[in-house]
């Protein structure tokens, strides 16, 4: 399917896009990450106000490793299923945009908008571990994302620009925050709506970034790291979990299977969601 043949954005998607932007402005936005329709439905039932996808979780569910091993179509199929299952704004992890060129990013963003999602995360990594796209190339890719959203009839699509300076320890440690600030300013100029800095959980550095960034800052929380309250106090406006919920779900499955296969007991299953409660989430 060519970019020009993607469905036009409908009024319901436009309304969700407006709501998604408002959620960033009103308070700290907490985004538990889903990887399929069922995880999205459970997260919505838990009280989430929006859904973010995780490329890692989607990859694992399809038998792939994380790290830009999905295809554009696989990501879009997952996005469509989630959008059709929950009545919440959905933002999609599009990894590196499924191609290095601005045209590749535009194709992906246009398709995501056509699928009914209202936001994207776009990485500046060329591959897992780096290198990063140079500043001029990444700003061109972000320009393309912004223009593609407008062309799709969704100018308010939220472009969350992810930089992997800290995640992949790019460059000398002493200069990483300055590099993030430089990229943040350039990404804002290119039309990004937020800056996502996974791997940065030092509260002092986050406070500096939040104070100087022209964009709302997204941090990725981890077990044992700063709490939601601490991240909020530092000025973070959006908090996501990456693959953490998917890891927790798969850990629970492994524990239950191991108990069944070793002791023959079922204690691990005791606190499971009730079948009817779960099944009702998918009734017409």
C-alpha cells in the first residue's frame, strides 16, 4: 500500500489526539506499555488514560528479539488491534521509523495515523547500541514525521523524539547531558512534541534537563529506580515502563509453568484474573 492510499483520519482519532495532548499538559502522564490487544485491554481496565506500545513486547509476542527486528507492517497490525480494542488514545513505538530516510519515516507515520493511533516514538539510533543518526539527518526525519502527520489529516499527532545517548552510553559520560540538550533543542525546532531519554534516571541530571528543555521530558521508570513521585518532582512530564510489564507477564507464565511441571501444584495461579472478568473485556 502506498503512502497516498492510507485511510484518512476520522473525527474520533482527532478527538483522541486532542485528549492525548491535553493529558501531557494537565498532569504527569503515566503510560504502562502494552504489546497486544489483551495487554492493552487489561491496562485500560486498570485505569490508564492512554496506551503506549512497546516494540520489545510486540517483538517477543511475534517470536523476535527487540531492537528494530519488526517490520512496519507487523507494528501496524499490532497497533490496529490495540486501537480497535481500547477506547483510549494510543501512541505507537515505531523504533527507528522502519528505514533510515525521511521518506521511510513519513511512510510509517502516515500509516500509524491511518491505523487510528495519535502518537509515535521515533528513535535516533541507527541500530541497537548506536551509532546515532547525526543531528542533521535526525532533524530531517523528524520534519518528515511532522509533515506526514499533517498530510494524514492529523496535525496534532504527538511526536515523541527518543534519544539514546544515555541508553547506549554514547560519548564520554561528562558530555552526555549536553548532547541530549543540544539534540532536544534541535528536535523541538524540527517539530517534535516531547523528548524521551531512556537510561537517564539520575534525578539531578533529569532536573537540569527538565528545567532547560523546550519539550516535556519522558523518562522510562525501572524497578529499583526513582519513584513516580521523585520523577515528577524532578520535572518529568511523561513516565513509561518500556518492556517491564511484558517481562512481568512472561515471568508469571514461566513461574506458573515451572510449578506445574515440577511440583504438580497450582499455587502460582491463585491470584490470576478471573476468566469471566478477562473475557468480558473483549465482548462486543
